[in-house]
């Protein structure tokens, strides 16, 4: 990657903007981790977000290999086209889409908004030749695979647990899974922090390398710590508009269903993070919730709500890419960022 001329002021501003996106990621996606445990009545909302925030940050101790950060930082667009304009455009596109979907209570993907932002800004600067097809194909494959895996794991868990508990009374099952849901929600929050914080680490790392402030081997420790802290703080404030959609509008959940959805979603996130794939936590938990509902009966799922969520998924990358391209142009023409 070539070194670009960039002032410390502009660099600091862009790092701050990246951390704002990271905060928004936690704020927007808090519903993914807590919707099931709140809607089943196992935890009060504030207690749930506090627990999720703690495990978001605890992920720094579990996911030592920054495979996802590498995929975002060096695996989606040509590192040679990266400069402060591209990073600015990508972050503005992603933040814009997160704000729109949060306002309307739509559980969309912060991850894919960021990928779309990178694609839009890079194409605006250097055309489609700036894209790394292998990395983008892997991400596109997992756009389909992450909800599918969540669906499969969630439905299998539901069927398996139902079979194990067939001789137990409903009251006993409810008591046990209220406790177990604390474990499954914690594991899901751990997977959320491990996968999503690394995406912002990748962006800041990319920017620092381009500006000549960091080596290519690994990002500085302060970047890792600040990104995990930002996403945890965002989760702590919680995007409440999306909780109801995730927790009750797709299907009615009881503690046993919440446990199965969270466990299936967490398994998917752990696998994707180990493989270095920046997947959508939103897609994953939605697929798991639908899988839990469908395993009982197909009519238990409100397919109209699920369909509207899918449309938001389809629009995420092109919409954020479009806004990012405009933001890239604004950065070069109006803001007169030094380059």
C-alpha cells in the first residue's frame, strides 16, 4: 500500500469517525444480542444490555487472531486506492444507512453497510478494478450462508432440546431455560463483539497503513482496545426500536426458543470469526429466530415481517455504496481535505 499525505488533524478526525461507526454498530445491533432474552422476560432491558456490553468487550480476550480485521482491511478493496477520502466516504455511507434503518426499526446489517461503503467509495475513486473479487465473493456467499446456518442451527437446537425435554413439565422447562438463556445470550454477545469490533479495527488499520503510521503485520493495541470499547458502549445504550421487531414480530419466543436461537446464532458467529469472514450478526440471529419458529410450525413465523427484513438486507450494500460514493465526492470537492 502506498503512503498518502495526511495531516494528524484529518487522521484523528477519521479515526474518531470510525469509532462513531463502531459505537453505532453496537447501538444498532444491540437488539440482536438482547431481543430474545428481553422478549422472553428473562432479563430486564437495562440488565440485558449491560450484560451484552460486558461480553462484547470480553471478546477481546477470546478472539486473539484478527482474521476478520484482515479481511476488511486488506481483503475487500485494493489497498493502493485507500486514502482519507475513501475511508471518509465508506464511513459516512455506513453510518447513514445505520441511522436510517435504526429510525425505522429495521434490523439491517452494520457489517454489510460498511462493506457497501468501502465498495462505493473505492469504485467512485478508481472504478470496479479497485475491488478484490475473491474477498467480496466470500462476503456475498456468507450473506446467504449466515442466515441459513443460523436457521439450520436454531431449528436443530429446537428439535433436539424439545426431544430431550419431552417428558418434562412446561414449568420445569421454563425454569431451566430461563437460566440457560443467560449463558446463550452471553455467548451470542461474545460472538457479536468478536466479529463486529474487528471490522472497525480493519478500517482504522487500513487508514493508518495508508498514512504511514502503522506496519502491515498487526494493528496497534490502542486501536484494538478503542474499537472493543466503542462497540461495547454502543451496545450499552441499545437500539430499542429494533428490539421489538427481532424479539416478537418475527415469531413468539419462550425461554426455550430464545436459548435455541441464541445458541444457533452464536455457533454461526464463532465459525465465521474463526474463518475470518465479516458476517452480519443481524442476518445470523434473524435466521436462527425464524428456524426456531419454523421448527414448531411454519405458521408460527410471520413471513411478511421476515420478507420485509430480507428486502432491507438486499438494499443495504447498494444503498450504503451509493451514499459513500456521494460522500467521497463531497470530501474531495467541498471539504478540501489535504491529500
